[in-house]
C-alpha cells in the first residue's frame, strides 16, 4: 500500500504465525509500510528472538502448535512492557474476552484487510506509554500512587507494569478524578468496536486494572463502579 504513511519512528514488530504464507505476506506488508518486522513460526521461536532483541509490539496468531497465542500473550504480559495484538480465527465475543483476559491490548479477527492491521498497530502504539521529564503530579491510591504526567503506577519504590490499554484507562480516569466516566466514553477512547463487545471489553480491562490498584478487587475502593453512569477513579 504505497499510499500509507510510515509510523513516526520505525517501530519493531514481533510477528508470530505458524502459517508460512501468511507470515511472509504480513512481514512484507508491514516492512513496506515502515515497520521493522521480525517473524517467528511459533511461541518457542518467539521466545528465542525476544531473548536477544527488543520489540515495540507483538502480533500473535492465536491458533499455533505448541503454546498458543493466549499462552504467549500472558507470558509476555508477565515479563515485559510490550503491547500485544492477537489475530483470532474467530470473532466471537468469548474469544475476544479470552484474549483480553490474557493481557492483549487488542484483537483482530481473520480474515482481515492488511490496512486494518496497520490502523490497529498505530492506535496501540499511540496509546503506549512514553517517558517524559515533566514534574510529576501524583494521585495517591492507598498503597499505590499514579504519576499523571508520566502515566506510571508505583507501589512503594517498585513500578507496577501496565499494558498500553490499562495506561489509556488510567489517563482517561485520572483526568477527572472523583467524576464518573461513562462506559461509552471508555469504549471510544480505547477504540473498541461493537456495542456489546466494546462495553464487555472495557469491563474486562477494568477488572484487570483493579487487581493492580486494590487490596481487595472484589470491594473496590479506588476504581469504583458508579451505577447507571460508569467508572470513577477515587484517589485519597
């Protein structure tokens, strides 16, 4: 697609798909559109690549021999701060929710237009946290604190790893503390499509974020549900 603009910087994509034809086509397409792309045939191959290379984002096929995309996604989420886009063979809500629960930032159901993959990658990378040297403004949430300027969550002296989607949620909610943000607004900010699936995806992400904010996620104190309105961040 010669009309597509390359990304602002040459982001490095880890592409994992066991289908050699699809893997080759997507790699050529991404590189032609300005992304440095390294391809892996399965989860074990991807692990070896990640041991020696730095990546900005991973694109993982779900159905692979050995460890599937959900397993690899969850492993990436535990070990590094890298956004993940899942390629799913089916578009059912249950498959999407499984991917989000594994820590994925987004999902794309096959078959898809390559241009849509570009748009999803750019949206995720725009949401990814970026460093900055501004004087931080802190929100205190019990034993954690949120640096509004940097988009970082800390527990004591230890950083709390946030996905790119969780970072976006925190930025949106922290912009209006003690004020409810509607689920529709969160769906829009996260770029989720589909009414039911979009709101369900937001609910899953809120649940995951509560595990990082709350001492008891089942009785949230700092990330509250406001009945009939949406969600609210309630710092000390």
